[in-house]
């Protein structure tokens, strides 16, 4: 029963894909954090440098708060320490979860869909696939006739052209198994 080894390989692929997604989100979050720090540091450095140059009268006219130690409200320093971008850029604390695996199994692949489904149900416990559904798409046998050019599905395992009955056909699809799609939320 090679379906069990196939399921083990599927779970390993899913784990790699999920780790890559987590790393991608972590990288984006770190980049966002870096940008927010740079913006805040720039604002702090610019405003503190300008307060040395601008006299109090001009500062009042422009609406810039007084940065003196006598400023009891501390409005300017308080505003600089807050981050207006935080609510928009904060990544959700929820880590990505695998929800669906879409697999295409060809009729000639040698993989039995019901055995694969049963193995998956048992093997997924305690893995990244624990809450993910395995969705199996069965691929019919697709052939192309070398004599008449017919291209299409074989309804039965009669390996002759349905149009001209020639045995000179080549299988185009239906011999393999593919992991088609992962749904990560």
C-alpha cells in the first residue's frame, strides 16, 4: 500500500508550504515594523532639531507644541511616541492554517483514491494537515490518436481510438498524481 507513503509526502510538502507562508508573513511584518520605526525616528529627530531653530512665537503660530521641560501637557512628545499606522499595518496574530489540499489523481496513476483518503484521515492527526480537507479530483484518461488526430477522454479502458479504432494512440493525461492546490487561511 504505497498510498501511506504518498500521504506522508503530501504532509511534508504541506508543512514546507505552510512554513514558507509563515516566513513570508513574518518577513512582511518585520519590514512593516522597520518602516514604522524609521518613520517615527525620523519624525522625532526632525521635530527635536526644529525646536532649537524655531523661536516660541513662530512655534505658536505654526501650531507646533513647545518641547521645553516646562510643557506639562507633553502633547508633542506624546504624539510622536504614538504610531498612527499601527492599526492598519499590524498583522493578525492568527497564524496561517492549512484548510484544503486539492489532489488530481489520474485513472492510470496506480493510486486508489479511497485508500488515499483513508490513509490521509489517519495520518493527518497531529500534523499541519490536521484541520485540512483532502479534496480528490479524478482525471480521466485523455488520449490523442496518431492516425486521425482525435483527442479526448477514453470512456473505458479500451486503448483504441473511439473514432477510427486505431491502436496508435498516446496518453496525454491521466497517468499521474498531482498536488494541484493548497488553501491556506
